C-alpha cells in the first residue's frame, strides 16, 4: 500500500504526539513512585522510632521489676 506525502506527515505527527504522551505519562508515574517511596520510608522511620521508645520503656519496666 502506498501512502501520500500528507498521510505520511500525518502519521509522523501522530507518532510524535504518542511518544510525547508516553513520556509525559512515564514522568508522572515515576513521580508517583518517588512520592510513594518517600511515604513508605517515613512510615518505616516512624515505626522504628516508636519501636525504640517501646523497647526503652520495656527495659525500664523490666529493671524496676
């Protein structure tokens, strides 16, 4: 099948548009992942801090006994 020059130009523009959309979508996904990683790391740090407090309190209680 043979395409006219205008059809080829249109197809090329569509390909460029699709590539741009994919890149934009990929950037949003990567940003979402980074944000989720930050949230998870923050949760882990909070958990660890609370665990340390709890262990410290338990140790004091055990020593009192």
